[in-house]
C-alpha cells in the first residue's frame, strides 16, 4: 500500500515551496482549503484502513458489521478526497471512469447497502435487493445474498482484500499524477 507514501510526497512538496511558489499553486484560500482538507482526509482514511486491515474484523458479528461499513465509507471518503485534491491543483474534473477497481468499490458499497437508490439506475435494469448476513466473512472473502427480479437469488463472493489492494494501486497512481502535475505547474509558471 503506497497511498500514504504518495500523499506524504505531496505534503512534503507543498511544505517545501517558497512563498511565491505556494501562491502560484494556491491562488486563493478556497483552493488551499480544498488541498488542506483533502490531504488530512486521505491520510486519516489511509491510516484507519491500514490499521483495520492489519487487525481484521471483530469476531463479534454486530461489531464486524459496523466495521465493514466503516471501511467502505472510509474508502469512499478517500476517493472523494483524492478527486477534490485533483480538482484543487489541476482546476479540472477528476475522471475516474477508467479506474476499474475504484468504480467497483463504489458499486459494491451501493449494492451491499441493500436498497440501491432508484434515481441513478437505468429504468431497463432489473431491480435488485441485497443482504449481508451476520457472518458475512472477512477480508479474504465475504459473501452477500443478492435477489434480482424476477425471483433469482445468488450469493456473490468478494475477495475484499484483493479488491482494496487493486483500488489502492489505482489511487496511488492518481496521487502520483497529482504530485507530478504540481511539480510541472510550478516549474512552468516560474519560467
């Protein structure tokens, strides 16, 4: 996992900037605030997820349930923070459509919630309902029950640790892109 390393590179770079370079990169307080909050959220979620992955889910199924949703939400917060950081230093929308595992984490979180929001689903897509039992599994693999209209029930298995690791690899690349952009922008602006 290198999200921590890449975000630390960005942090160290920003704090090594001269006053003039800092002003070039962060034209106003709003942009700097977006950078600042994003960096803290990326670091906090990274640390929390890393710590939990090392420890694993509780043997108490009700605590494990809350932990699962905490991990999923932390990843979404991290993704949103990376996108906000990207926007704050590039002034353009962060495109994640080609980030397969990034999208899969978001999709999985929404599916496992049980009642996917109907407003963002194409009308031709079949209705689904999902349920995670109390003994859903762990990072190696978890199982949920998925019902699809008309009357089809399956039990998808998800290798959560592999999915998170694959997502983190994509997120690391995105953070590196942000870091490279910052360096290029400062270098170009000072010419």
